[in-house]
């Protein structure tokens, strides 16, 4: 599952990463050394001769080192060195470092210059297993619960060995930025592009066919020949300037694979499917006189035994926080209604995906409960919304709106409580005008 509209900063532990301005590089190109740093312990140190010697003694920093780093907000934050690379072969200490901001989601990992690091704060490299054990012992039950609640990165189904392998393989972003249409976008995660793109930090995408190139000149030549002005599929929805296209992965294999490469740059634990034949891709576009410009998409298995109505979802960063993610979720359920089935998103959900789904389920279910004054069963709710009964039950339980009495679940909903939960769930986003949806379920197609 993928990331969609980011939450507000107070919603979870990674939200600061989601809402930060992706176009601003912290300290990049700064020639001046950092000012004296005042850390959380209140100490401030002027760099004297002894301090300078100590700084030089820790260079170059080893992978695994923890240190304070100046971030895009101008403040210092704790980081862990993930990787390093040499800049000047003649200087044994001239490295830049790939760091993970331990307070934030991996999407903010980046290469930083030495000037951004406060070498007075360098901690010796600690054995990870020992550190985890000590940290675990010190944690209160409340702290453990908070971490469990916020650490839903989409790797719940990976065992420890698989997770370590995944993080080792994908620890450094290979592509720093992409150009897509009129946007230049900073990437969030690693994506396994073919080996010939290993030396590229920026890629240029055709916004219509999603072919990607190493150089701007290649893209310009391609755009003169590319006759597509929208995704290569059937338009199944058009309302105002919004349009949805259904792309069959079997009929448009290269487009499906390119879309997966692109999406992986913004989704941490998405499985990259090279076999796209089994999937349908629903690509949402904003349309103008130049064509239909991709906003986001969700994919869906053609046949799912687990009742999955959505496999992967993404709103591209320039279009986030505009309600498009909620629109995509609502659209997936409208397709399920047309199929006469209940649906659920494929697990595991990403951090942002889980928050968006919880918000969607809360709004849809509570709106119905208000109208029916809670006099309705789980089965009836499922039939009306196409939401799987387990998702309904879990949502209502998380809101303390359901009790188990005499062998069955009973919905208990005070109107004031419903209003409070609806307010907390936020706006519903863009509405899907079902009258504009012209679609035939896949099983009925020839």
C-alpha cells in the first residue's frame, strides 16, 4: 500500500516529514561552518583548539554514527549516518553523508555536507542489538504503545530478516529528483530502475506515456514524437476537469511497469510488480487544453480471492493535501458497489494510507449512523457502503461506538459523540459523482 494525502503535523510521529517543503534543501551549498549549537541538554560550546582536534579525530564519520544535523528548518536534529561517499580523493576527510533523521520518516533521508553536522555531538557507534535491548528496557508501556500506533510503515508482514534485507537494499535513494510535466519533484524512497540508470540523480518522465530518460534533451525530442495526451486506456469518469482512466496492465505492459517505477519513488514498502498483466490501473488526471495530467492512481487486481478492491495507491506530492487521496479511496468503493461486492485495501497499509482509510471509514459510517440513529446492523452497513464487515467493526471499536452484548455486536451512538468523531475525521475531500461513472466490471468484459 502506498502513501496518499499526508496528515497534519499533530496526527502522528512521522507527520512532520510528510508536510515539510520538499523543494527546500537544508543547508545545501552553505560555505560557513555551523554556529555554536545549543542542544536539548542546554550546553553550548565554542570551538576552541581542543574541540577542533576532537572534531578532526572523529573524521571521517563511520556508517552508524549518530550526530546532530542542521535541517531545513535551521535547527539541529539527531541523525544516523546510513552511508558515505568521497568527494575529493586528495582529502581523506572530504566526504558527504547520507543520513536518516531519527525523528522523521525515511522519506526525509538525504545526502548532507560536513558543514551541516555538529561534530561536537558525535556519538560512538553502538551495536544495534545492544542499543535496541537497552532502549526496550527503558521504554514505558505508554511509549511502546505510541510507537506501535505510529510505526505502520507497511512492513508488518515482513519478518526481521526480510525487513533488514529490504532496508539494506533500499537504504539510499538512487534518484534524487524527477521532472514530470511542469513539476520538478524530490523523491522519497529508492526505486529499482534498470542498471543503466544507476549513475542518474535526476530522471525526466513523459507525463503521458511515463517513459523516463536521463537528459532533458531526450525528453524534448520524445515529446515531439509522443502522440499521447492522456493515459493509454479507457476514460471511465469525467466530471469537470477531473478524469479517470482505466489502464489494463496486460494491454499496456510498459506503461504499467513505468507507473510502478514512478510510484516506488514515493512508496517505501511497495512491492514492485514486473508482472503487471494481473492488474488494472486507475489513473486520475486533471485535464486542460494541453492534455490529461496525472494526479495519482490506484491499482487493483483483476481477480482477488481476498476481496481486495485496491492494491496500491498514490497521490503525487504536488497534488497532495487537495482531497485527491480521499477521492481515490471513495472511487475504489464505488467500483466495488458496481461489482456487487464488498472490498478492502490490500495489506499492509502505509502510515499515510492507514490514516486516510480510517478517516474515510469514519466519515462514511458515521454519516449513515446519524441518519439511521444507530438503528442499523454491521451487515446492513456493509451492504450499503461496500466496506468489509471487519473494517466496519474495527473502525467502530476504535471509536468506542460498539459493544458486545448477549453474543452479538450492538452499535451505541450518541448524536453528540458522532458529531465529535466526524469533526475529528476532517473534511471528506472531493465527491465522486456516480452518475458520471461509465464502467463495466472486468469479469464482464470480452
